[in-house]
């Protein structure tokens, strides 16, 4: 081995990501959502009318995965979809009142986790961590 396991950075980053996702999964489950559904609702709240393809990019999933997420959200009455005013072949996606309520419930639980993480660092350390993670991502 050219690089001892203790010097590698991938595993600690993966462990942190797995812990975060497990905690978020448990948190958003209180609203009857999965993490991908929560992410989609969160992005939709800030981007009403966004296309499925753009939503997939924002949520860091494939268009095929987003199709499944949207189908489930639509079936649960949390979103509505309809043709774009000018681009009739494009479907716009919007939150319903039930979707906004589910998002409020899920986000209240998810924010607890984000605050716990943020509170473990000073503001300067949070900025440094963001910078280091950006550099980590670029290095890949």
C-alpha cells in the first residue's frame, strides 16, 4: 500500500456522511418523508415551478431517481404538477398546502441536527470546514 489507511481521508468523510444521513432519515420520518423527498420539498419551497430535471440537479440525484420521488410526493398530495405557461411540454412542480406543512414538520426536526453540528464549531471553524470540504471535492 502506498498510503496507510490512517492517512486516508475518504473513510472519515464517508462515516460523517452516513451518520448525517441516518440522523436526517430519522428526523424527517416524523413528517412521513424520506431524505430525498425532504430535499425535493426543500428545494421546491425556494424554487416554485422548477422542472424535474433542474430539481434533480439541485438535489444531487439522477433524473430517474427524481421521477420516483416526484411520483411518490404527487401520490401523497404534497406536490402538484402542471404544464408550464409558455413551454407546454415542461411540467412545473409546486408544493401543495399539505407539502408545505410536511416540509415545516420535517425541517423543524432536520434543523435540530444542523444546529447540533453548527454548535460543535465556531463560526470561523464552520467557514474553514466548508472551505476544506470544497477543496476535498475539487481534488477528486
